[in-house]
């Protein structure tokens, strides 16, 4: 990082600037050197007096203002720490921060049971702890942490690694604010150190304000004397007020390693200097992400939309996928979005098909129940203790569902011929009564009212079936979540089974799959452990028994798992969802039952289920993921080398929790079916055969647009979109990729009203 000015202001200079508060007031001033800016509401009650700092230390801090450092190391290494509860991540800091346990408990006590932004209690409390001010003369967590970050000695930062992992995990889950100008300042003339064109890096967490009146307050910078204001064009700041100890504070927090270029300087008044900084993405990583999938360059979450956009006001058409089909783009005024509807060979534009189920559907299974060559579906309904059977009609629709009562709180289902009568039976896991129900099928695709219940372990949550002992009779295995075990039942071939064999796995197991992972011809098990961020591999012995688990640590809170050969090396690989990272991870198999570290890809919020299939008919296995936190599913197409292209999102129903795929309309093209727990529905997204579906793809717009047109605006033979933004006299250009997706919009001012777009 050549010629970088390392911004090393420390809180110790605060002693030279601060005003002494009344002894009766518990107040503080937060100045730039402490990397906090208080709002006007907070200023009268948030004065800080730092004690125990000797004069030579103060002078040393002032000398650092002009220090140019080209050898600062990036902030790395902390991401390898495990994600732990707040008291555990703070334990290494007990000798650094006075009475730390008291403030940790205070932060936890102030944190609600369901924090906003999808944060866990410990994540939200970690943010809150950062904002708490210690009783004087003791220095606060934010003060010591930022001083260490700006000191440049990364070895001194190691005691903070565990806390940084939790804190930064929380911060990157909080949505970025739109790009805006924020302010910071210091009571010193720094203009000589920031000539235009100078690269600048702020190495600490930087608290900024959007209100200049805060900076003009006499308790901060005032209106006289030498003052330097920094006007920062920030692109990925966070508002943390929802997780702050000071709930009315409206600060914008910038992350360590914020890299900027000096744009200009001006001095509008004596002793007042304003330096304009523009944040840019650095050429090299300055702050390691807390998990691999996080990308600073893509800060905006996809829109959370209902079945249709709000107040559609314009529509245009064109071939957005270059496959000689007419597609549509619909402009929705109220929610500032454009919906892309991809056409098919019939040039119709179905959105998802919805089918109502019973209460709280949570699992789905594909099978041809009535042997008519069509794929039927079985949906598990948790709240009313039933399953729903929907028989396929051969045209894109399903017959009215038939419900069957099972055990208490059914949560998972599998199917197969368990009694060797050539008819499909089903096994249903009943979580609340610790049983598995066997429901025998008949030739019509319906089921017997007689059920056989098998006792299993405590809180069963997931079931699979296969021939574990190679006797051509179907067996099954179930996860017992409260016991942290897996139970295996070996079938006799007549609907009855041997006594259960039970094996220990990791903490809070949630899902499972089976395959021959070590190429010995025997079926093995892989269990996903949500509680300790791992997978357990149980190698099969071929006789229905399994070896003790081999544990592999992976990513944060894994949930769903699928198995396939993604890179065509004839070794079975795994793909898992990481619910707290908004990502999936692909673990390539080594062929001996072990796996490589996960290669991660960004998907939607809280991915809950996943399916592997060939959606573009190229012979390579692709992935589709249900994102329960934002009512979408993500399609990831295999690039033919085992890596995956960026996701394409489709709207679903509310809270999608299960997903499967098959050819539901008999056109030889794989479709996607999603179970939506939030609105008790099933969504069918018909495939186009090229890795896209006919459901709409929403794109978020930063501005309110009222008209649009199409054209090839960059001469790449791919259709683009242009939209007019009446309110701020600008246009937005969305460049097409040729696959029905579009790049983020770029805006250009027009400085006059536009009432239509000419195509």
C-alpha cells in the first residue's frame, strides 16, 4: 500500500480538547479520536473524562497525527476463531478491561430476546457492549479496541480476536445504509497531511454523524479555533442504534480498514478546513471478512417482495436471455423494483403456481405414488399433525390435496417400499412424541389408515432411507436431536425392523444424508451438527452397522445438506447451507470419506433447505436454495468445473423452509417446488431448461422510477434497461448479462423532468 496515510488518531488527545462536566452529571463528549460522535440528544449527557494518561503519552498521540505508515498489516486471523457466546469471547480481555464481566452482563440484560436484523442475542449484545461507556477513570472496550487497532501491532490485537469474530459477524449482518455523506472532525489543522489524491486508511471502527450540527456543538469542535472536518462518501456504513446502549443515538459506523481517496480541500472560514474523502474498495484485503462469503462490494440486500410488485406502472419486452423468446420487464413504482419475467416456447409468463396446504408445512418429498409416470409430492404439516398428498395432473397442476393424520408434530418424511409389495410407503418423523410412523401405500397413490409407530430417541427431527446392509431390503436412519444421536433401523422386508442401533454425533444435529463416500461399496452417513458447526461422517461396515463418527468443522450454523459429484471427479461431494452466514458451502470429497474445506457462495437470508439437480440440462449438477428469511429461492448454476455462478433469485411464498425438484409438467425440463411455512402454501416454479425459472426475478432500485425502455446501450449485443427517475431528475441504467439478469444500476443526472422513456 504505497504512500498511504495511516490515520492513527488516538483518544488520548481528548484530554486537550474536553470540557469538564459537573460532578453531578454522568455525561461524556465523544470526539473523533475515540472514534465516536454523539448526537445532539446525547451530547448533554455523554461527556468523557479520561484519567491516568500522562503528558508524554498525550504528546506521542499528537505526533502520530502526521505519521505516514506504509507497513501496516491487514487485520486478519480473527476469522478463524469459533463463534462463541459473548462471555466466552470476552474472557481473554478480563485483564485488559476493568470489571468486564459486569458490563458483559449489562449488555446481555439489555438485549431483547429476538434482536432485530436477524442477529442472535450474543451478536446483538456484542454491538451493545461496544457502545457502553465504562465508569471513569477506566477506559471502555471501544476505546481500548480502537487504540489497539490503530497501533499497528497486530500481535497486541490477538486478545481481541474472539470478540472481533462475534462483533464483526453481527455488523456485517446489519444491512448497509445507502451510500451517503457522513462527517467526522478534530480540533486541529490537518490540511497539510491530506492533499488531493492521497490514499487514506482508517484502521479503527469509525463512528460518524450525518448531522453537521453535532460537530458544531461547543462540547465537541465548536465554531472557533483550528478545526478539520472530514466529509466522507461512505458506501457500506451501518446504523447500529437498534443494538446500542444509547437507543436514540444515530451514528453511522464504518468498519476497520475503510479505504478512501482525498478528493478535495477547502477552507470556508478562518481555521476551518474541510477535507472531502471518497470511500473505495482497496486493491488488497485490509480487513478479513468474518466469514468467507461476505462481500463489501455487494452491500444491498435483495428486496423482500410479495407475490407481485406494488403499483406496476410500466412494462417493456425484449429477449433478455438471447434464446429467441420474448421476456417482460415490469416496473413497480411503490417498492422501487423491476420484475423480470422470462418467457418460454409458448411465450406465456406464468409466475409461481401456489397450492394451499394445512398448517405449518415444513418438509416435502417427491415420489410417483400411483405409478402413472408423473411425480407426486408429499408435504408434512407440523401444526395439525398430518401429511398432505398432492397427485400430479400431467400439465403443471396438482390434484386437490389429501390429508392423513400421523403423530405429534411431524417434521420430516421419506418414502420407499418397506414391505416389498412393490407399492410406495412413507415414513414420517413425529418430533413431539418421539416416534416414527410407517404408513403403507396402495396402488391408487393413497395410504392405509393403519399406521405402525416405532419408538426412537428424544426429539427426532430428520429421517432417510437406504439399504444399509446390502440385503435388498429398505432400512432407515433417524436423527435424535435432544440426544445428539442417530438411530438406525434394519428392515426385514415385511414392514418390521430390527432393534435400533444408536450412534453419537455432534451437538444439535439437524439433517443427514447417505452415500458411499470412501468408495468401498458400503453406504456411509453424513450428519450436519448445527450446535457445534460441524459434520459427522459415519463410515458404513456393510452389515448395517457404522463406525464411530469422524468430525469435520465447517461454517457457522450449518443446516441442510445435499450430496452429489459437483466437479465430475467421481468422488462424492457435499453442499451445505449456513443459516447465519447467508451462504452455502461446497465440500469436495477426497474419496476416502474425508472432505476439503468448504468453498462458499452467497445466497439469500437464512438459507434453510437445498436441492441438487441439473437445471440447465448440461450434465452438471446445479443447486437451488430456499431462503427462509427473505421469501426467495436462489438458483446457482454449475460452471462445469465444480464452482458455481452467482445466484439468481426468485420470489416464493412466505418463509420457504423446504425445497425439491422434478419434472412436474412432463416437458422433460426440471422444475422447482418450494414449501412456504409462513403462508401454508407450496410454490411451483417451472423451469425453462437453461437454468432459469418462469417465476419473476426482482431487482431493487435505489430511486423511484416511473418509466423505462430497452436497448443495447453498451453495444455488447445484450438488451439493457433504462429507467427515468422524476423526483431527482436522473436516469438509471441496468446493463443486461444475456442470461435474464442485470447488473447493479448506475445513475446519471438529467437536471430536468422526464415524463417518458423513448425506446
